[in-house]
C-alpha cells in the first residue's frame, strides 16, 4: 500500500463552509488505485490529487447517509457545496 497525503476543505456541521480552512489526512490506498489516479491526473491537468479526493469524499458522504435527518441537513448542504465547488473550481 502507498501512503497518500491530501488536503480537503473542512466541513463544519453547523456553520458556513470555509473553503480556505483545510485538514490534512493521511490515507493508504491500493497501489493499483494510485496508478489509475496518476494516469488520470496526467491527462487532466486542471485536476490535482487534492481536488480528486475532495470530490470523491464529498460525493461519498452525499450518497451515504448525511442529511437524512433535520439535524444533519445543514451538514448535507455544506457537503454538497464542497462537492460542487470541487467539480467546478469556484466557490458556490
């Protein structure tokens, strides 16, 4: 396994999303996935590792459970904003 470091925007639960606030995360991913990511990034210069992981993590959270209760709906909206910002590269 290769170790990958990336930064992604912090998603406060009950605050506005602050896109310049970041948290560093260390994650291990399979080498095959890392090779696929490298090939993708070589052919898509407008994307970088941080942007890919931000988009992937926020989409995962949107699809898997946050926002299903009134208490988490604000978190869902913040996560959706981060996802759209990562796709289109500008603050929503």
